[in-house]
């Protein structure tokens, strides 16, 4: 059986690490420090990326920002199509009212995941601001959403799947473009 391979590798682990460091610096510059900042990752890969951004902020500032994870399973507009969504716990153990939330996800595509995440956040309180950090912005927006912090812009076709791999969820760190098997259906 032939081993499936990506069409292209856009970022390796080192490039992702540099992007995370840059994003952490940009967050600190934009927010004039980390005193009022909390980092919230969208389950699954956004949580790992959020933790890495918080690590970088801690290296720079000497203090770790508040960090949380957000499950948007029941906020998705395609939930009725899913046979049984995989549920994860939302863990935001601090009040979000009046603070600057940096929402972290792996790939920004149509904007629907971010819309769901915004709905889920607003059910928890009223942050001062919500900023968006993503490892990859691939375009093809269906909603008027943009990222404040982007690891890399990756123009792609709708016939491609842009995958962000993060350890320990995956066997390596990297960003890859894969073809979509039209017979099997897309991933989004």
C-alpha cells in the first residue's frame, strides 16, 4: 500500500517556533504587556498553540498569562450534520469580563470556527477585546473575520487541505498542504 504524502510542506517545526515567538511579541506590543491578557485555545490544536504562545510570553515578560481552552462543539453551525461530535471540556478558570482575550486556532479558513468560538466566549462573559491568533490564514472567508496575528498566510485552493501538525497530538510540528480525496469528502 502506498504511503500518502503531503503535496507540500509550508512550515517545519523551526519555522512554527519562530512564528510563535513573533506572535507572542506582537501580542505584547499590541496590548502593552500581558497584565490584562488571557490566551484561550480552541480545542484541539489551538490549545497546544495557545500553550506555546503563553510559554513565549512568560519567557519575555517573566509572568505567564492566564490560559484556557474552549470547546466549540455545540456552537458549530454544522453540528446537525455531525453524527456524534467529539466533546472536550471548556476550561476557562478565570472571569473573562473586562480582559483582553487572545483566541488561538490552528487554521483560519471560512471563519465559521471563529464565529462559533466567539459565540461560546460571549456565553462566558464580556471581554474587553477578543483578538485572533492563527498559525495559518489560508483565505476563502465566508464571514467577515480576520486574524490579528498570523504565523503564515498560505494561499490555497478549496481543493486542498491545509494541516497544522503539533506534537504531542501529531508525530511532528509542521504545516502541510494535502490534496482532498473528493470521493471521501473534505475535512471542513
